C-alpha cells in the first residue's frame, strides 16, 4: 500500500498524542525501540509509526470494521519493516 506523504504528515500528530496517552504505552515503547536499538532519527521513526497507523485505519475503512488495536500493535512491533501490501 502506497501511503501519500500528506497522510503521513497528518497522522504524525496523532502518533505524538498516543505517546502521551497511558492506554497506548506500546506506542512510546515502539518509539524508544526505533530510536534506540534501531538507531532511527525520531522524525523517521514517527513517520514509520504513522504509516502503521495509516494501514490500520485503511483496513478499518475498507473493511467497515472497528479500529483493530491488535493489528496496530503488531505492525508497530514489526517496524522498521512494513508489509508490502495491505488490503
């Protein structure tokens, strides 16, 4: 799935909000892993995380189902790799 840059830019603030929310501590852990062990710059890590969020939102919209936090967590866990295709 090709994600437009504009969509990524729009979703980065949402990821930043998740970093502060207690119920999405896994987002902060992902950022710490990407900027620590994976040695990515923070902005690059945030953009990858926004791509994972975009894939999850796309599946929600296309599939007509609720947001799948399990899918989102799995995508974040696999970063910096992203799936080649998403429905």
